[in-house]
């Protein structure tokens, strides 16, 4: 056999092996595709204290509203100076909500989004604001892409810095329910943590050669991380400085892992490239793959659960998946 024929055969074998997956399939698919009337990139989702009433935000000043729990969405138009404004984050606490966007845009509502007021942000703000968390009446916490954290307790009129200095440009940043933060550096080479009472961010080296993609918190405060090459890892439940052995839920594939969210303390879902969605029912010890979702032509980059029965997966190309508990779903590529 000629050399080029051997090389071709080897490439075919490698390609077939990459396409193979030994991960068991989920027994049913609890996700359904939701039609979203927008071609813009969707970036975040939030609900009021009414589980039927929520908002989707994204690029090109995209603001969508639902009044039926996310089954249908209608676009809302706001009077903005720049129609290309990017809405990065939306968050509600009861009827009070916030939308944070670029460049330096902050919107506030106290009536479940019936009306929005614009709040001026200082031009001296370190970095670009990227995420906001509603904490209660007139209270919210805002963070920028260099790790500056600010809190307001008067509806956004005044903001107090929570940390001295910045951590550097970050790839992503996540807040725990009790106010702790974890931030992944822009190149994924290290991560930093901060918690209330600390004056500065605390940097940490990654524990192996793989660059970090994303990090976040479990309900018990345990850290999780997603790294290049489809790797997932959890910190020791009793010591966040120590890490358990890394896992590769689907070793034979080349797609990346993009986001992780807990539906319950034991059940978690991971979204990935090319419509890949993984589920673990035992806290990440074993994994299953939702192969019905595999046909969705989108990278699933944000997974959100508001409670055990209400969850969404945001993908590119306007893809939105809604969690439907105890209802088996089936859909095809054309349905997307």
C-alpha cells in the first residue's frame, strides 16, 4: 500500500474514532426547542418572582419577554442611543430587575419590566460592566470584565466598591448565592477567587496543563471547572484549595465543554459545542448524553436552572432549549 493510502486510511480511522462515543444515552429527552423571534445572539435570561414572566437579552439591544414560562417570546423595543447596544446580563429579585449592557448601559425596573429607567454609570468605571445580580429592594451587585465589583443599596444612585483594584481581563466571572466570586483569566491560564471581607482577589494556578474554559459554584460552595479538551473537575467539598481527579465524560470526542449548571444538588447538566448536552445524576461521578439534542446545530454555551422544574439552555444562532420535567421530547434538525 502506498504511503498516501496509509495516511488516508489512518485519517479515516481517527475521524471515525472521534465520532464514536461510549457515553450512555439518557432514557428520555426533557428539553424542547423554543422559537425565539430574533436572529441576534442571546446572552442571558432572567425571571421575576412570577415563574411565567421572564426576559431574554442579547446583542443588538435584543430584549424579549415571556408571560407563559418561556414557551413564547415577544420582542420589546427600548429608546436607546445606539441600536447596536449589547445587553449582557439580566437579573430579578421579585418585581425589581436590572439589565446591564455595553457600552456602560444600566437599566432598572421596579414594576416587573413594565417600564425601565436608565441609570448613568461613571466613565471612570474600571473595565466594561458584564454581569449584574439583583439582591433585593434597591440592592444589586455589578461586576466588570477586569474584576471590579460594586454594590448599590439605593436603586443605583450610588455604588460602593467591594474590592480594591482589579484582577485583570477575565474570560468569565461567576457569583455564588452567598456572595463569593470566581473569575477565569482571559487566556484561561489561571483563576482568581474573592469573597466578602477580602480586600483583593486571590489568584490560583490551574492544577494541570489544560487551559480553563469556565468555572462556577455548586449549591454547597464546591467549585467546578471546565477545561480544554472536554475535561470537568470538582474541588474537594471540604477544601476548595484541593481538587478531585479530573474527568473526561466523553473522551473520544473533540468538542469543548462550555457551561455547567445544577438542577438539583445531585443532578447537573453540561452544555458543549455542536449541540452536546451531558447529564449526571450523581454529582458528576457518572455521565449520560442527551442524543436527541445532539442534532441541534448550535453551541450550547449557557445553562441556567431557576429551580428544579425551570431551566433553559442558550445556544448560538438563536437556539433556546426549555426544560420540561417528566415530559419526553423529540425533535429533528429541521425543528430548530
